[in-house]
C-alpha cells in the first residue's frame, strides 16, 4: 500500500461548490503539506502543518482552508470553488532530520477541474 | 524575480549523451538543496540531496556553488528512462517549508 494516499484522484466540480480533498499517511510523519501545481509555475505551497496543533499558511492560501484531524490526516477544503483553482493538488509529508534535509514524500495527486 | 529559477527546457538529447541542468536561487542564506524528479502526471520524488562538496549517485552528479548561488545536476550516459521533469528545491533559512523551482524537462530520444 502507498505511504501517502489522496482522495479523490480526480474531481470535476462547478463554480461555487464546496470541495474537500483528503490526505492520509502511514509514514508516521508529523509534518504534512498541501501544494498545487500549475503548468509553468511549479509547485506552490498552500498550507502546512508541523503537528496536529500547528497550521500555517503557505504562499497561496487565499480561497483554501485545512484541517489536521490527526497526525495521519490532513484535509484541504475549497469553500467556494472557482475556475482558477483548477490544478493538480499534491499532499506531502516529511520528518525533520538533524542535517535539515527534510525529504518530502508526495501523494499521487488529485486532479481538480472547476467548471 | 522567482526565488528558485530553472530553464524549463525541454532538453532533447540522444541516448548516451551527457546533459546538465542549472538552477539559481535568490536567498543567499539558503541552507539545503535538492533535486526531485517528476514523471508526467506523477508525484515528485527525491532524486538526490546536494551537498556543499558535491555528490554523486551513479550516473548523476550534483554540485553546489554558494558564491554564485546555483546548483547543477549532471546526468551521464542518458537513458530513455531518464525522461522526466527535474525540480530544483531549496530550503531557505527562516522558512519552514521548501521552495520548488518550476522544473526542467528532459526528453531522451532513441
């Protein structure tokens, strides 16, 4: 089984709908992240969480919210989806290391289309 | 100016060729550097960390030049399976998350 899973893998929705993307991990990592990827723009950080009580905004958090339900679960919500939120969304986890290398492990991604 | 900049490519090279990518970063206080590989429509995966003294992993060599603020990735004896997008990633001092470049696409041709 995959260490980092995302559901759904694909979603098509309409403008104004509320959408939740879910991420689960079995790696036992405290740190979890949500990114979106758009062509030519690379990965951009939406939110991150270093433990259950620690939630932080990334560079593009407007229009998104998150919930860290447990160490293993980190959900991303779009309260009212708009077409420019059409993108590939990745969840990632990591564990801190003494040398600060902090490798990130990504889920398979969720392709979201907002019509 | 982007914090991490890469040439988007594509780099089209024949099998067996040697190819090199560069990446520049803007924050001189950056501490950690990585190359990730991303196959089409797949998730990124760590290829290798980049250490100050340079490091090699099989056909892949990564180097860091702090004075000029760039890192490089050299791939020798390219294989068809090396075709992917290579992401330059930087951990900036004072930031709690990584910064990703937009990637360089490599296409190895038979």
